[in-house]
């Protein structure tokens, strides 16, 4: 297949979208869809190459195909694993154990199914996400490369290009229908998003396009109106696609009921117009800056994610804001350029193989060659093996009660002063259909604190600072679960007249949900909302909603942990979320100050 420079522009747009999604604050919340654009493009290019080979030779040299794929993809991945494996023990010891596990999956191109089995969410994770998480997409593509060439050959041999088109289209529709069915059945997000079967629609849409459309770099005379139509298709599809990328929330269920399939169709329309070498649309995508980014998009994609995670603003870097983002992007582009010039291009062109063969032949002919060759081979093996044996993760301060709920039974209790502890007596619960004011017995408790693992980890310090406090916290609680737990305690008469709520560590705090509950709690004397410091895309929006709620309700105040903890890396364990002893002391002291004069 001839080189089509407009497709480099498509690659540039796709990888830019992914970078914009992974930057702090996620300026393009739908940027993860850039991966689906890559899928469509990969399906189109691979199928075009295979069909071209069949047309030229009557068959497919499968061994040659897989060698080309290995030369194109594997060297850069091996270098990535080796370099990151060497850096992890020094720069991110908290990620060592996860890296070691994920490196095995990465080497076997099974990362996506490893995350399915591990129920890993691509969108929601606290702390430092896995450094190799982005390699799930390479696994999907590699599995496609393994299965599709043989299937394509059989379809073409029996029915020709139309058979390939029908087979790819049927597979794309079946994949989308499977995703819709599993979503309706309540399957986990990891199963839907990472599954090769459920996420194959995009790559098969690209394959179907290649079966019915054969672009050529040779000038052909086409009617002016046809050229305008091709350009209009490209501009319209790209406009709609970028609108989705910039505006669509990542948790939009629309994606799982056909949305990914629609995105794939839009991406196919963009590829169709960009692959037409004589249109204005393809010319616009072939400008030098886009071609530079597009030609290095593989290296940019490989390196951006671990670099971003090793250079987290105000955690790994001593500063944040736009400067931190610019630094991370600049480092990514530099490393991608090095990878392109010294790893990808030499192996792709075959120059590296020729040099290695010549070196091997020369070494065998000299007395010193064999020991040197053994040494070089050993060094190469170690470079790849180091990630599997990276330093063990550090001993991080254990959460007080991790895996348990630091809470009491939902029952009214006698005054804390009369018992001198925080355990609830064995009394039968009294449920209330929903009076807003807390019961008299509950009101005797000074404060109820409800939250997730951050609050749970600070439980000891909170109890030291506020002996009358009752902590109700659990690991992995979603914000809606935190709010529902407060309401559950209120209805059971087990809520004090002063309440502290920490929600947002594990996901977005939505304004509508927050208002819905705060309207019910207008009779509670004081509600303290704690802002979050969690290096994930929802942090800023969640904190904004918490601050807005504090300004709208007279009985609600804010404990701004995000502002208090700024520039205090010593407050956090390496994940950047959970608290050290010093951080837990500062956290509990902040809450105590906001609750004054009670304490």
C-alpha cells in the first residue's frame, strides 16, 4: 500500500486526544476515544496490506507478515519495559509489584484480559494507576493480527473482497451487540472495555472499509463534485468526532449501547477522506507538524503514560499547573523522538537486523568475539528481565482497618461520656421514616464522620483529636455510597447533629446527587464537606461541586483538604492519596478546626 500522508494526520489527532485525556484535569474528557481511532486505522491499514498482497501474489506469506509486525512493534515495547523496569524501584517503588505483574502480561500481549480478570477499571483508580495499563490496546491489536490474516484469506478465497467486507462488517456488528448485551446484563466495565470480543468493533470497521475502498497515490481524474463530497464527509465526521471527544463524559452509558460503534463509523469516515490523496481534507491533514506527530505516534503512545505517572504534579514534581503538563509532554515528545530514530526506524527498515547479523558474523570470526557476544546477549536479557524482578514495593503505612468498615451498628446509643469508648451497645435499632432532625440520643454524639479509605486511614488520629467522634468509613466506597450511608444513619437515628463527609476519592461527586441529599439534611446542625486530593481526572470537578454546595447551604461548611495539603508531599504515601501519619494528623486537625467551637 502506498504511503498516504493524510493518515499521519489522523494518527496525530488520535494520539493528541489520548494525551489530552491523560493530562491532569483531562481537558478532553472523551480523549480516550483516540484509541478507537487507532483501532479503525490499524484495521484499515493491515487489511489493505493483506488484500494488496493477495492481489499481487495470490496468497499471504504469513511468516513474513508476523516478522514485519514483530519488527514494527516489539523492539520499542522491550525497550520501554527495560527502561521503566530500571526506573520504577527508584522513582515509583509503590508501583513495583503491579509493574512486575503487568510486565508479564505485556510481554505476552494479554494485558487486556489480565485487567478483565483483575476487574481493573480504565477510568477510575486512586493513587498511581498501573504504569503499563495503556498497553491493553496493543494487546487487542496483536490478538487481531493473530486471528484476522488467516480468516481474511479464507473469506477472500471463497467470496473475494466482498466476502471480506461482509465478514468484517458482521464481526463488527456482533462485537457491538455483545457489548450491548453484556452491559444490559450488568457486566463490569473492565469486561466491556478491555475485552477483545466486545471492543473489536472498531478494528473490524476499519477492516471492512479496506475491503471496499482502495486508495491510491497515483493521480486519478475525479469529478469536482466527487472531490467536494469526499472533503465534506471528512470535515463533517471529524467535527462530530472531536465534539464527542471534547464534551462526552467518560461514564456516559451511551458508549456501551452502541456509542463505541458510532465512534468507529465516524473514525472510518475520517480515514476514508484522509486516505484520498488528492482532496483538500487529506492535504490539510498532511501538513508537516501533524505528519511529525503522526509518524511518531507509536512512541508517543508507548511512553506518554508511564512518563505522566512518574511526573505527577505536586507529587513527583515539586510544582503543578500548566507548567507540569508542559514538562510531561515535552519529555514525552523527546523520548518518542529518541525511540523513533534509534529503535523503531532501524528495526522497521531492517537496518538493525543487518547490523546485528554482521556483528554476529564478525564476532564469531575473532577470539574475543564470542565472550563479547555472550556479554551483550546477557545484558539484553537482563534489560528485559529486570521489570519482572523489580525491587519489592516499600512498606507503606497500613490503613487502620483496611478491608473492613470502621463503623458502628446503626442504632441510637447512650452518651459517649457515659461509656468512654466508641463501641455501640446491643440495642435494637429504631428506624425512622425520615424526620430530618437527628434523634436526641444520636445528638448526644459530638460528630459522625462518614467516608472512604482516606478517612479510614486517619481513624486513629481522628479519635485522638476528637474522642467523641464516630468514624464510619470503608475502602473503595464510591461517593454515592458515602452519601447513601449518611442517609442510612440518619434514618436509623444514628447520626449526630454534626456530620463530616469525605467523598470523592474513588470517583466523581455529582452536584445533583449532593443537592438531593443536602436538601434532606437541612435540619442537621452542621455538615462538613471535605475536599479531595486525588490525582485523577475527576478531582477538580468534584471539589468544585463540594465548594459550591458549601456556599449554597447555611448548615454546610467546607474543610478544604485539597488547599491545606498543597505542596505537602510528606502528607501522602507514594500513591498521592492516602495519608502518612503526619498527613493524617494534619487532616484530623483541619476537620477539628472546622468543627470548632465544639472542640
